[in-house]
């Protein structure tokens, strides 16, 4: 599966557009609280554990998007966009949502 942020794939012809595909991953706030409570790897304000969870959420959302494209019979997703959103739960907690979206296509 070819996945790209560009609107086309270099040296490949898009034969057919099959529509928008998406994938989502949501992480609960308690995950972050647990990480921050025991973080020992903060250097210069960065947290490897926190970044690892964000990376995992991004990979899940992109995998779901690619799986949806495969179900449509496609071999590529173009114009991919990644969005990160926080969702407030009103009780001081919240969640982080990572969404991947793009256009499923068949390239030759």
C-alpha cells in the first residue's frame, strides 16, 4: 500500500479514485496521567513515553485508513492528512484523538 501526503504518486498514473478513507485512534487521559506520574525520561521538556503513545496512535489511525482502502480494492492512498485533537471530558480529564484521512485510489 502506497501512502503519501501528495495528491499523486510520482511516475504512477491514478487510474481510479474510490473515495475518502479514514482511520481513528483515541487515547484516554488516564494513560497520560500514568505516564506523567512516573516519567523518568524527560530531557529538555520532552517525554519519550508520551511521544511513543502518540506514535502508536498515529500508526493505528494510518493502519485503519489503509485497511479501509484495501477493502475498496485500492493500492494507494493520496493526499493523506493527520489531525490531532483533544476532547475535554468536563471532569478535568480528556482524551486525545488522532485521525488519518486521505483519498483511496488505484495506481498503475
